[in-house]
C-alpha cells in the first residue's frame, strides 16, 4: 500500500516535509493547498510528486484522493484545520505547537480518538539520533542521577519578528514569541528526559523587537521536576552576531551529557573530567525521520512513538512559562 497526502501551507517548514515525502517510497502522490499562488507554483516546480494544487484546503480534502493531511500553517490555524481534516476521515500530521491553548489541544486529541484516526504532532527533535542516545544513557544511569539540565537556544528571527504584519511571534497568530515557537522544542525534549515539571518560574520579554503585537524575543525559564531535578531554558530570537546554535547540557552525579548541533561532536559524555565523543551513527534530517516514522506507523497500523498528549503537555508548560512571567517579582 502507498499513501497519498495533502499538505496545507507550502511555505517555510513545509519544504522540509515536501522533501521528506518526495524521498519516501511509501508516498505515491502529493496534493497541496495554499492561498498564495506563488508558493503553490514554486512547490509544483520543485517537487515532482505533486499532482494538483488548491487554493482552498477544504476543497482539497473533499476532492483529492488523500488518506493523510499534513498541516504546515501558522499556529492559530492548527486547531481548525486539524478538526476539519479529522472529521473528514483523514489521519493528520500537524506542525508544532499542537494548538494555541489547552482547550483546542484537548478537542483535537478527543476528535482523533472519536474518529478513529491518528493525530501526529511533528515534535521532530525527539527523533534526532543524539537525543535518542542521550535518553538511553540517562535511563541506564550512565551519568548517575541527573540533577540539572541547561538548554540554550540562541538564534536570529529578528527580521520576521520585527515585521508587525508577519505572523511569526504575534500574540494573535502565534500565541507568543520565541518560547512557544522554537522554545517548544526545548520544552518537549526536557519533558521527555525528566517527565512533567511540578513548578515553573520565568521571565519572558520583548527586549529588541519593536512591534507591540509581538511576543517575547528573549525568555529564560526554570522548570522544577520531581526527583530533585532542575531545568533551565534560555532562548533568544535576537542574536545577530553569530550563527544559530542550540546547546543541551545534562548534569548528573556521575557525569554529564553535552549535546550540540555539530556533525563532528554532536554528543559528548564527560566522566571523571574526561570528555568522550559518543558514536551515534549517521545524522539524518529530523523532520524526515519523524515523518518516515509516522508513515511507517500508518502502514503497519502501529501507535506512533510520539503521542499527541505529549504535545499537549509541552503546550501546558509553555503557557505556564508565559503565565509565570506575569507574576509579581521580588526586587533586591
């Protein structure tokens, strides 16, 4: 059996999805929908598996012979498009975050359950080989008992964030700025390693970006987990002086794990003050790994490794970070 897929939204991240589906032999045909005619034309020229383009996603879902819908649109559209697709009898892939609020997320999950279809939120960093290896090392006690995790994301989204008309970072269409966007990756990975936190402290601010309709461009959060584990997430969307970088440090009583976006040394284990580069095999694009996994699950009628409830938990923590940032501060 081969699958036909319909993709809603063909800008930005959709091209990573289109490339993954183009390379997946289990995908027969691709149909696309977007209000932007230029984006449709560009995608059709670039990806030969595309059979037809639509300006109305509902028309595509009704007419195209598709079994799966992939939603690659701004955050505020995830909920209505997922609900429509599920009720139309389609399985659904949706980009992160799952939704703008917990009510929407819960309804998406419940609708998928009632309709008997899969809802897969593309939390692609779960499929990175070094994250899988780090999880295994933590669970096997390689670094003893973890007590501190420090995740830093320093990047440049200034141009889109500083455009008042762009959806990126707007409260209305994105639900916030840097934390709900890229910080969401750090949240769901930290939850995967340590479970849900019991408390959150945070400061989320717009420090450099000017439009008042935009959310946080710099945020620092502290997550308190059970079993004596603290986690910190620091994210910036306004680092203009250097290339995008993400660092994840996990400290335990018998060693530490250091993960970075470096093809030569992506995962380093330190024990007794001796750094060791951990072999993890070839590094593939994580979006492709996530989507290949889901397609395989559909064909085998197997539950995906990443559950929508986990995406809901990540959203709950993200919203708690924004709420914590509004709390009264102690000045010294």
